[in-house]
C-alpha cells in the first residue's frame, strides 16, 4: 500500500540521557539494529527490556521508605517505557532514499514526477496544469517499504549552476532526456557529463530516461546510447538507459524500481564504509 508523507514529516526518534548513551554504546559495540527488524527479533528485544525492568525493580530491597520506593519505581518505569517506545518506533520507521531529478528545461522532469505519484497511488498534477519549474519541487512517494524522495530541479541554464547544492547525501540520479529533440541532444549530454563528474555524485547510480518515445521522431535507445557514449563515460557506476513516455506513464515504474534498487545498494555500501 502506498502513502504520501507531508514535506515536514520526520520519522526520526530522539533518545536522550541514559537512553541515548545506552543506544550509542550498543551501536559502537557492533550491534546494529535494522529499521526492518520484525517478528521474533522485536519480541526478543521487548522481552529483554522488560526483563531489565523487572531486575531493576528486584534490586530495591526493604526496608525502604514508602514514598521513596514509589518515586524510585515511577522513575524507573517511566525511563524504561520511554526507551521501549523510542526503540519500537525506530525499528519500524521506513527507510528513505534520496534522488535528484535532472535534465535540461522542457525534457519532462516535473511531468515524470507527477506521473510517478499517480502510478503509486497518489494524486499527481494533470500535465496541462504543470508550469515550467522555477526552483525545485519535492516529491515523497512510498514504493513498497521505502520512501523515495525526489528533488525535481529546474532545468533552465540559469538554474543549473546551483544544482550541486542538492547533491549531498543523494543516492540516485534520474536524468530525463527529450529523445524527440535532436537539436538539444548535445546540450543534454554535456549537462549530464558535468553532473556525473561532480565529486558528491561519485559512484551514485544513474537512470537515464529517454522521454517522449511516443513521438515518431524520437531517437531509439540504441541511437541515444551511441550519442551519449554511456559505456565509455559512465561505466564506473551502475547506469541504465530506459525508454519512457511521461505523459502516459509508460516505462516509468520499471525505470524507477531499477533506480531504487541500485540506490538502496549504494546507501548500504556507503554506510559500511563509514
């Protein structure tokens, strides 16, 4: 089931005090908890925490003044309950994968984003109401168990100079090419080469969508691959050239699923290297 999240929504859990120290200690000791742990693993964790709570209560020996005993138990129960709730939310939170959606102006970037929303159960803007992008748009789409965050950046030449400000922590690049506009193919190629050569995007997976394949004058995937020299220029990263028609949605789901799978691999490899 797909869902949309508000732009300001945050799924991060903040642990403070002893709870934070405990979690950091466990992490540094090599026990990494996955956000997708379910079933038996979660039950074992909860049982262990409840066991700690019972043991901590058992250590309170009589005779102890009754008011002090009540306050001590209350503090212990409150702390353990807060920690359990925080860990539970942290375990079940959905992972995010961040991707930039790039291309020269009029390539069909925003149309692609809006159609992707429709394909995954959200309300996308009708094509006839989509204005040229000045600045950027953000789309958050749940695809299976992952939140895909798309930064749709304006493709006008005056805005491309600030694209690099959005590259930090990006795990995938989706580059849209108007395959029915041969006059701007060289401009699109030069733009893509400049993007991919940026230090912040080293090794980041690339999906090139050959848009507007419904038009008779559109270049084929073979012709586009030859003109862009993908094998020579982009062989040091996972890349895929995929035909699509953003207006009708053809080819978009298969393309974005490929990119999301590669972005997930890239994100996990990056975490292991840190």
